């Protein structure tokens, strides 16, 4: 085991002290967590979880039992944990619940897994077919994730097209899900065999197999708890109930796209649950289950990109899962953030692979690199259609490319150009507070001027590199815009007035109000 050097000891001690202060401050500001520990009433259930995790650790420790660690073994563990939770929670229910009713709840939860598997497997099959068009060589371990992400985009695009024609019916949605699986049946059968029959454990598990088994079981336990909590007739959270899931419900009611609202790619994808299967529970579970794909992507990032050990990776994923801000969105605020997270992680894989390839090819932009750029642009355009905040990641990707190819002056030129675009296009006007920012009317011209200055220096230093990098930036921008364009067309048709904000964000379906208008109305009423 590696020992701490003298230089690392002060940093280690400071980290411990800092973690302690952060923890105590968090507990002081969230007294409900302290109260939940003080009045804990589920010792039997906790004991069952400890026994189950210990048993899983023992089975992983014994090499001959490692073959049970696959989708089938996880499913059995999920069923055991589900029955334990529901049966022991009966006595805390406000309504008297029989064992038969509790068991029926668990069986319903298990049955929901089948349409969820069909949806995600269709995404993988569709994306796997489409990915063959691109010539960029993707790392084999992340190929299934990127295929799934691409499949989500293609299915959502088809839903948009049929929604625009008012044809969002189950007899349309179900064939959209089944056709990719049938068309790609050879790969489909191979993947099913790998998931459910072959063991997942490999030779690089290491000596701490007992810890590995415990961490896997704990992760499954926490996910199962939140999975059962997500099965509801409607979401508990305000945002999901009144906005994100409400859009999915409206899509089903209208059998087509809904006027107004910001671009809602993920709500459109979530509508598969209620449109295709007439189940709001499946709509909610689509929002929940994509978190598992995000965890898988996190595993891929830690293991195959950052080279973190298996047990440390599982611990990172487990700690991430139990964060209050995360589990709040697993069964209360079921909305779009996990979907965006998953697509963004897949985008990061592509960016890392692209950067490695650029360093090998130096100044040449091969067909393989252009394929990678096209994929990144497609992922970005779709993500902006989920949430506009993805623009930050898109800007970061473009800035990274400029830094790699043109170093500091080109990077600064693009940095200030991004700021100028944000202020000129009034992308920062979502809150209605942009006009109150000090000097915003002339800052944009300063940023534009600085951008031109640094671009001029870059052009003088290396004209060819500047032109090639500009072409790359334009291609990424136009492709991302092309993927996002259907929403611009939809917003333009339904907009009461045409401007950049209404085209990007759409019209507010309710009263068009913000802080600025509230202030103006107040001053007008009282003549202040």
C-alpha cells in the first residue's frame, strides 16, 4: 500500500478537517436527517440489508459463485429486497395493507421492468444500427452506451415527426420500439445472452472481492428503494408534476405536440410510457431508470478513462447515488436531469477519444475525426433540446478544441466570442434580469472587440490552423443547430412574436411574466 509523503500529509489533514466542517454544517441545516436517525424505526429491515450485503460479499469472495453476478442475479437480489421493503413497511402504512396487497405492489414493480427493458433495448438496437454509418472508432467498452444514447435521439426524433402530424398513438409507438430490435436481431440475441447468462465478473476484480460484492449489493439496495418510491400515479415534485411529466401527459391527451413550453426532448421520450403503454408509472420509471444508464456511464468513465480501481469506482457510484440532491430526483422530482447527464457523459467519452485522435493525427482532419465531430454535434443539439444549460458544455468543447489547435490566443478569441454571442443573442434573458446587469449594453461590444483582436493575432501566427479550426467550429455549430432546428420551427409557428428568445425557449404557456415585468407593473400601478 502506498504511504503518504511528507508533502501529502498536510493536505490529507486539511481534507479531513474540511470534510468534518462540511458534514456538521450540512447536518445543522438539515435537522430532518438527524431526526430520522434519532427516531429510526426499521432495525429489522436494516438487519436484513446487512445480511444480504454480507451474503453477496461472501458469494463474490468464493470464485465458484461469481457466475451469479449478471442481470439474472441482480434481478433476484432486486426481488428479495423489494419484498423485504414492502412487507416490513406495512405496519407504518397509514392505510391497513394486507400481505397480498403488498405483494401485488412488488409484482407490479417487477412487471414494469419488462416494458422498461423493451424501451432501453430498442434504443440500443436502433443506435447500434445507426452507429455503423460513422467511421469514428469508438472504444469498445463505451460503444453500447453511445449506441443507447444515439438510439434515444433517433426514437425521440421519430416521436417528434409523428407528434407534429398528431399521430402519437400506441399502435405507432410500439412498432417504433420493436422494429430496431427485430432488424438487429443477431446483435440483440448476443447482448441478451451477455446480460442474463454470462457472468459479469472478470479477472481484474482483485483480492478485495468481499468488499466488491457488498458494494454492488448496497448499490442495488439503494436503487431498489428509490425504484419502488418512483412507482406513483403522479409525481410528488412540483416541477415534474406541473411541468416535465405534465408535458408527457399532455402529449398523450393531444396525441401530438403541445404548443408552448421550452423544447422538451426528454418529456417527449418519457411520453412513451403513457402513450405506448398507457401507464404514467412507466413514464416516471423512464426518468428514474436512465439514472442506471448514467451510473453505467460513470463506471465507464472511472474504470476505462480515469483508471480508478473497481472498488473505488463502486464506492464513488454509491456515494453519488445517496446524495440528497440525487435521490430527490429519483422518486420526487422525476424530470429531465438524469437524461441530460447520461447524454453529456456519452459526449465526454467522444470528446476524450477525439482529443486522443487529434494528438495522433496532429494537423490533419481525417474522415474519422469529422465523424467524431458530427457525433458530438448531434449529441449537443439533442441535449440543448432537453435543457438549454447544455450550451455550457458545448461552449467548453469548442473552447477545448481551440486551445488544442491554436493555444492561448485562439482560446481567448473564442472565449470572448462566446460571451459576445450570449449577450447579443440575449441567451441570458431567461430570468428577465439581463437588462439589470451593470454595463450589459456595452460589455458585449468589448467582448466582440477582444475576440477580433485575439483572432487576428492567431490568424497572423498560423493562418492554416486558424482557418481549419474555424471550419470545425462552424461544422459543430451548424450540425448542432440542425438537430435543434425542429424545435425552432415548432416555436416559430406557435410564437406570438418572433425573436431569438421565443425561437429558442418557445412561448410560455401561462402568463408571460418574470421579475422585470413584475417590477414594471408595480411601478406603472403606483407611478413610481
